[in-house]
């Protein structure tokens, strides 16, 4: 706001300098205000993109000025005009742009560490952040390499599997995309057939490729099996519908097999290097880390390993779905190897790493992400509003409410509506003026008339440019988005007032400055009174129900008068501290499982949520031979002493006390007959490690592997 | 994910740093208790407050620059005081 206002001041001052005439151009003060305008624009746009509207305002007025200059051939030569033009280009385009980019420069300089928003950025961008950068990796990918494979088009992450089954389709082990580094992202690349030893006998086992005389490169078109070492299963696909996207052209991808199993034909995938997406040179001929982008074609069905921004349900911790698609889009079918390890690629092997995108690469990428994210804020919000309701001050925003007080954002109706009226008056005036101009009434020869049109037009244009673009935005909008426009509208209001009381000759008001003063003062008194009446909402002060209802002129002003007490005395008798907090507990329990053969353990979360900056760790898979039968979630309300509260008690407490959330996980082990087994030491069963921030972060559990 | 260019946050950070804010408080929701963790909230709110206050003289000077009378300019400045400062 202040930046926009400052720009308005600087530009108005510059216009004054400019209007002193061509002879005074390029004076020091002319330059000063022009540079200040440029700086103001830079600041405004570096704070919020609404600054672009301010730029549009200054830009369009500058074009008008230049147009007039161009027509003034008596005083302005082409040479002088070019000088005017270049000065404005420099100050109003180059300075703001440089300022804007400098701000991002500082931003990158300060924020070197990874944070929550990293997932939005590309891998190249992320690798420039401390601790997210990675060691150089061997460039060549060989048969027998242990690799992690990353999806190119989404930031879903790495091809991942974990010891949990699909509840649908084949009921085989899940394949997902997981955004964090993890042991379960590691795949061992095997050739279609086992290699032969010097006697012509096949070498068995997954380590068969670790010690061959020739380095077994993976050429374009090679047929692979992808072996998931932690679970001894191989990447597998078949004609079964995927769990979420049940389209005919998509097949399920699973992990299938057991330790020692040779696999079957549905494990075969062909590497197809996409040359135009890969780095030129050897990376287009054979599989190379990072530089080669490839597709994995399933031999038996011809479908291509695919992922898209579709989340799996809770049973896969909302990780991203991976399918095998026939005719999926190319970008969503592209993969690359990020980490690569092979016994025959030691320290001496050729290494690669992400290319550093450099400042401009990062800058540009961030702009695009900001744009996309901004456009994506379309969820409706309890207090959002559309632009058409702003000028009439239809509704405010509730910020906070507690202990019978609240803070609610609402404009001062006197000021607000006067400003809107000013805009309406000008529009009516302009309509009339255009009509009369068409009829050649020659109003524009009247200096006051012309100045009125130009000056108020300037402010109203500022209002319009800060207001109408919001109609084009689909994202959630709030009343406070109108503030910059309101600032211009207030300017227009004051200017109209000034013309009416001090500049229009012949109606007797101009000659009487008292009228101007009295008018201004009485308006201010009026708006002060209005402010005083509404101020409990602004400051969160005590108020009474009656007074609140008295000033609530419209039902669309939707603050809640009932939260206030009946009289002010009641506030002083309120207890100074809120009632003791009750603690609802959210716990996950298992029900006794139906009898099955091996003892059953409930592993509530196969993997641990991620703490920023720390490497991701997979929780232990359930001990061999045990499997999760079922899980159950429920919310319990307890008081500070841990006593369970029933529904009525909770209802009675609602609004009076604060609730805090705590997560708790309990595991129950049952044997083959469904009898509960007492776990040794009370809780030796694999309980999920506690969430790093257990309290109050319900929304932040999205990172669970 | 932050959808705004960085200047505003940089300035807030600068003022937070000047005020001795140590970054331990997450400002996760409106109405969280400032007092107990010792957030220097007065000093930190001072910056946006000063910006808001500066709007008033700026409006006054802008209107003066646009050729309005002093009282008209005062009218505009007053409107900012009582019209916009609900926040």
C-alpha cells in the first residue's frame, strides 16, 4: 500500500515537473521524481504483483504525456523527444525491473536452506539449496546398478515401493511416487536374462552383474527387470485397473515376487531413450544418470510407465499414483535416474550432477511457479468476496474472535461510499462530456473543465486499473484487495471536492474559502464518528449486543453481535484466564483381526513423516511373517486429567475452552486365532515414531511416506 | 508456498531481526499467544503500522501536488486515518 501511495506521489510530482513545459525538462527535480517513480514501481511490484496494475497506471499516463509531446512539434524536436522517451524507458522500465530482480537476488542469498515449499521447484533448483544438493554420481548406469528413478514432469518424486498391498485390483504390493529420499526408492537394474560365466553357465542372483569383465552398459532399447531390494519384489504390470484412475488405457503397476523368485515376463520393461529430452552425446545412446530421459515400455502389454498428479488414498499415505498407460502424454511418461551406485563404478568413474540453473534460471522458474500457485488458489474461503461487492462495502473479513470480543475488517462506510460516489460522479461527467464533445459543444476550451477531466480522470484511471483486473481472477479474493483502488478513489473524491469548492468559478463557493474548510471539517467529524462507532471491531474491544446491533446497518455485514456480552460490566467479571484446556486425543486403534495363520501386527505407518532438512527414513517394515490386518482411527476427547469425555460433555464445553490435538498410536498383536498377544515389554510392537511436531499440525501430515 | 515477491517478507524479516525476534515462533494461526513465548510483537508490528501511518502524509502531499487546497488535502489525509485504518 505505502509503495503504491509513494509511487502515486512521485508520479504526481513528476507530472507537475513535466507540466512546467518542455523548457524545464531534465532539471534535477525532474530527474529526481522520475527516478523516484521508477523506484516506487520497483518496490510495489516486489511486494505484490498488484504492483503491475500500478505500473499499468503510470505506463498509460506516460504514454499520454509522450503522445502530447510528440504532437508539440513547435517546442520538441525528434531528438528531444527521443531523449524524453529513453529517460522514461530507463527510469520506468529498467529501474523497476532491476529492483525487482535485485530483491530476488537477496532472497536467494538469504534463503539457502531447504524448506516446506521445495516440492514446488525443479530438481535443479532444489539441488542449489544447502543439504539438498547431492554428491556427484557416476554417469554411466550399468546392469546391476542400484538406482533411484525420478519422474520428470511432476514433483511427485521417486519410483517407490513399500511393504503395503493395494486393497484393490491385484492386491499386490504398492508402487507409488514418494517425494523424499528413502531406501525404498532404490531399484536394482537387472538384464532380461542372467549373465553367463566363462563356462557358459548362468550366474544366478541379483549380484550377478557386479563383477563382469565388460562393463554392462544399458543401451537404448535394452530390456530390464527392476528389482526392489528391500522387499525382494520386481516392478510388474498386468491388465488390471489401477486403484484410482480406472481408465481402460491404464494398467496397474505393482511389485511382485519373493526372494529367490526369477520373475515372469510381466516384469520386463524396455528402456526407450527420448533423445530430444536428453543431453546430446552419449546420453542419447545409452542410459546415463540425470542426463538421459527415458520411457519404460512394458513388453507384454506395450503400455508405458506413467505417473500423474493423482494422489492415492490414505492406504498409501496419499502418495502419487503410478500406472502403466497406453497413449499417456510424453511428459508424464518420462523418467530419469538420479542416484546410481555400482561396485564397478568407483571413485575414478566419470561423474555427473545437476546443472546449476544460475540466477536467471532460478528467477524465471520461480516466477512461473508463483504464477501457477497464485492461479491455483481457487478454493473458496469462508470470508472471501467477489469484486462487485467491494465498492458498496457489502461484507468484511473476520480475523479473530475470543472471549466475547472480535476483530472484523470493515471499511468506514462514510469514507468508502463517498469514494465510490466520487467515481460514479466522474463516470457520469465523462459520459456527458463525451456526448457534448461529439456535438461540438467546445467544453474543452474551458481550462477548468479540461483540468477537471484530466486530473480526476487520472485518479479514476488509477482506481479502475487497480479494481477491474480482479474480475479476471478466479482465485479467492478478499475485501482488502480493494484497498489500493480505494486509495485512488479517495484521491478522486478529494479532487472533485476541491474543484467544487475551490476552483469552479461563478457559483460563489470559490470566493468563500470558509465553505471549503467547514465542509472538510464536517466530513472528517462525520467519518470520525462512524469510525468511533465501529472501532470495537477494529481493536477487539468490549462491546455490547445492543450497540453492536444498532450500527449493524445491513445483514451482509456479517460479524456476530451475539458473541458480545449484554453490558460492559459483564466484561470485568470475566475470569482473566480461559478455563482449563481440555485435551481431545486422537488415537489409532486396531480391532482384533480375523484369524489368519501368522501372528499379525499392526504397523500403523510404514514410514515416518519427514522433518524439514533431514534425510527421510523409512520405518521398519513389519517383521517377517507378520502383516497388518486392519487399522482404525478415532477421535477421543479427554480432559486435562486424561478422563474420557462423552459427546454431551464435549458439546457443553465447546466455545468455552481450547482444544488441543494429540496423536497417539497403539498397536495390538493377535495370533492365528485372533487372540490378543501381550507384547513383551508392553509395547515392543513396531509403533510408528512420534510425529516431529505432534501438536496442532493436522494439515502437515502430508509428507508421510 | 509463498505466492508473493519477496520484498515484503524481507522487510518484515529485517524488522523482526532488529527487534530481536529469534524465529522460534511459527505464526501459524491468528490469535496464538505471543506473550508466553516472548515474541517482540510490538516492535514487529511497528513496521506495518509505520507504513500505514505514512500513508496519511503521503495522501496529503499527493493532493497538494495535484493542486488541491490545504484543507482538501487534509480531508484526504483524514479519510485515510478513519477510513482505512481498520487493520
